[in-house]
């Protein structure tokens, strides 16, 4: 502070004052000098006032002053509550606000008994002076009589009459000594007493922390991450700016504690149910999520508000400060090499919910849609599900990655079809892949009742590229769009409508959903709807549906770039708390290299899969060559498996083939099906010889 003092130097000859740095030519005089002096003094005063030591001293004074004021207020309120029926009246109002008439009646009975007892005490006070006079007279007489009787006994014992008044004299002298001591102590007691009372009030205020937060020491002002207590929750709700809620809490005798259920440990945070008073809607609390989080000393993404089954109740999940920014650990797919999948009864270990429990999701007969902004982990989350399901060797994958940067490379040799690229030609191939899936679905539907088919999963990543594709086919039908003439749209709709019954499923990943790049009928056809971070609430409704968003789902409140891999799921395939329409999951991240290792394990469960990287022309195909292709490196393959692989290779050409069609093509070539271990198979060597020895006749036309 001394650095801000402005020194003045007095000239002994002129009597004027100069400032440091002045020269005879520049030294100001008169009013100008006074202005400069006052300006420098003002700057020095401001620096002194705003100095950290000054601010700390001001906080110290304010803090301890508020302790005294707050302690006085609390003590006065306690005294008032003890002398009047205000406490009972508050409890009655709180019970009425909560709609608990039984409790209100009980408190009213208590108030009646309190008033009756108080009236009885007051009536006794009216008779107290008369009774006190009588008591004093009787007491004085009895005391003097007792002392004289004691003196007589002492006189007889000592044979001296002077002992008769000795007890009475002793009492008089004792009273005199007490009065003397009282006169000495009274002065200091009058001086010290108020200070002791002030100290007691200060102690009450300090225990209840009645000082404002800004006046607290730095270590206590920074309450980020403070443990969540009932008083903190009630205070946060009271200060939300909802007038009926604030009034109800103020009128409650327990300061709002009756609204709260037990605070339970829930994973990396706590969970509490809040029953709102009459006149306060759950929507009002949901709409103030950010303010509630700030009142709880948390970031917005660390507080989630959902609606349980109970009426007028919101469930708050409050994370430990910074807990959601910590990684959740590796996927079980990477740590357990013996892990297997079961399409029908298994559940994929996808991640963890906010409570820290494992999030397991069923994929059985469920269409899937995952959406979100770009670079939020959509492909990784979708790929993790496909990797788990690939560990069930009965599942067939056909994949179209319309981004084409190698995110799905590990499925080469695992999927029967793998299309990668963003061009119109790749969209055409993806569309024909879906149409082949439709043909396979229709073939299965027409099969005899009770026929069991292996699951077929069609995956289209970056599906918005297909919906926005401007390409038009030879039949004048567009590939993209959302009209009935759109080939991709109609193929997706057909699979959504009937594919589930015969285990033909469509999984789509898309980004930044709109009505143009994700039509309403397609997104509503998905049984499992998943969303990462989105930009707006309207996009969240497109991704998850109105019911989920109205129930508290808020992917638009996830932090772009920070909450990568965090998804909001609306599906009956995952355990969702009762009364809620969605659940938030932090998914395990599996990098591309590790995904390749898992894919290799899945390939080891299969054999002879030859991946097609483009859909062949349905009008130009060579059955014998295609049969050799699907046989791969296996010496012999079951005829039923050959039919399945041919359908995967070219659904339009072979999707409706039966054993008779296969036998017809091979008859007379020397590669006819034969029995091995009692089952019909086709031998690779025989097909190779037949293909080598056949005359050059060119390709077979579908029209033949």
C-alpha cells in the first residue's frame, strides 16, 4: 500500500509543492496542481481499497458480522417458536401443501393442546403474586422459627443462652457477605455480560454458516464438488426462480425437507426423488436444469432430471464433480478373449450407465438407429455392437459404409458384403444391398411355417448420404429422397415393416438428423433409437421421439466434443429405470486396431466367407463361377450354406433359389451335389474342374 502514496516536495523559496518528475517548466501551480494531486490520491486510494488485503479484511468483517446477525435471527426464531404456536402453524401449512390432511389434522390437535397448556400457565401467573406473598410470609416465619428452635437446642447443649440467636446471626451475616460479593461482581458482570451474549450469538451463526458465500474464506467459497446434502438440494430448488415452489418451501415447517426422499449413492453420483408441492409442475423444474445445476455447484451436464412413476415427482441424479470426465474403462470384448455372443438371448456389454452399472443391450429382432453430430463417436458405438454380435457365428453381416475411410475394414472377410465409399455409385450399391435384403426377407416369409433362418443384419453407416443422393436409375426412379419412388427409402421401409419376423434387420447410422436426411417413417421404424450429442431439441425429438424427450431425454444438452461416446437410448432392449423413457449410457471405446483383433476372433468362428465389395449386376451373372466364389477355400460346403452365400452375393439373382435350382445348374457338369456324412454337399475341386473344362459360353443372363 505504501507504493501508492504520492510524495510532495515543498520548495522553501517559493512555498509551492512539486510532484516527482516536475521541472520548473512543467511544474503546475494553483487549481491544475490540486487536480493532479487529487487524481493521484484517488488512484492510490482505489488501489488501497481494491488490494487483496483490504478485500480480505472486508470479507472478515462482513463474515463475522453476519455470524452475529444470523445467530440473533436464529435465536430469536427459536425463542418465538418456543413461546408461540408458529411452529405448529408452519407444519400444518406444509402438510396441507403436500396434500397430507391426516398429518395436518394431527398438527392441529397438537396446536390446540399447546394453546390450552399456555392458557393454563397464564392463568396461573395471574394468581402468582398473591401466592408468592403468602409463600414468602410462610417461608420467612418458618425459617425464623426453625433458626430460633435450632438456637434453643444449641443453648441447652452448651448451657449458654447466647446460642439462641447464633443461627439467626449466622444467616444474617451470610446474606450480608453475599450482597457484598454481589456489589463487587455486578460491575464487571454488567460489562462482560453483553459480550458473552454476543459471543454466544456469534457461535450460533458460525455453526449454521449464516454468512454469504462471497464473505467466506477462499477455501470455503469454492464449494464445487461439495457433498450433496438435503439442505443443499432444498436451497437449490428454492432458488430456481419458481415462485410457488419458493413459497411452499418457506411455509413448510421442516424448511422443505419433507419434499425429499432418501439421498442414495448411485454410481459416480447421488440420486434423490423430489415430490413437488401443489402448483409446481415437473416441466418447470426440467426447464431450469442449468440453473439447478449451478445452484448445486455442478456443471449442467452433471445433473440429470428424469420423471419416475410417482406423480408430481422429479428424480435428480447429481454426479460427483468431474466424475463424468473420467474414462469408464475398457470393453469386456477387449479384456475377455473367451467372450461369445448370443443373438437371441445375449446382451451386448456396451458401456456403463450414469450409476456406474454395466449397460447391457439386447439386439434380438430390433431395428436400430443411431444418430448425432459429426465426430461424436457414432461409428465407434455402432461398430462395437456389430463386433459383439459377430461373435455369434450364425449372424450374417452386409455392410455399407458411405463414409469410406476404413472404419469398417476389419469386417472384410467377416461380412458377406462390404461397400465403402461416399460416391453415388456406392449409394447405388448400398441400395441394391438393401433390395437384396428385401428379396431375402420375402423368400423367408414364403418359406414353410416353422422354418428357422439365420439372422441377417444390414448395416448402413452415414445413411444420410443415401437419403440425399441425387442419382436416378434407368427406370427413372431416384435412389435417394423420401418419396414412394425412392429405391433406398422404400427398401428400408419394407425391411422395417416385415424384416423383424424373419430376422432380417436394418441398422442405420446417420448424423445431424433432419426431415430431409432422415425421413420420419424411417426413424420411427427403428425399435432401438440412440442419440449422441445433438444441436437442438427438435433434432433430439427426431432422434428419440417425443415421448423420450418429454420424459427427460436430452441429447441436445450433451457437450459437443467433450461427451464423445455418451449416448441416450430409447429401447425396450436395455434396462431403463421404471417410469423413464430413456437411459444415458457412456459407451466403451474400441479403437480400430483393437476392433481388428476382435474381428479376427469372429472370423475364426466362421470359414470360407468371401466378402463382395460391390453388388453384382443382377442381369449378368455366372452361376458356376459364383458357386466357386462362395465356396472359398473349403473343400466342401453344405448345399444349404451355398444357397445362403449365393443369396448374400447376389440377392436379386439367387435370392429365390432353392435346392432344385442349384441342382439344375450343376447337373451334367460333374460337380453335382453329393452326400457326405449323410448330408448333401458341393465339392470345391469338382466345381473347379467343371469351370475349367466348360466351353466358353459367356455369362448367363437372368432372362434365360
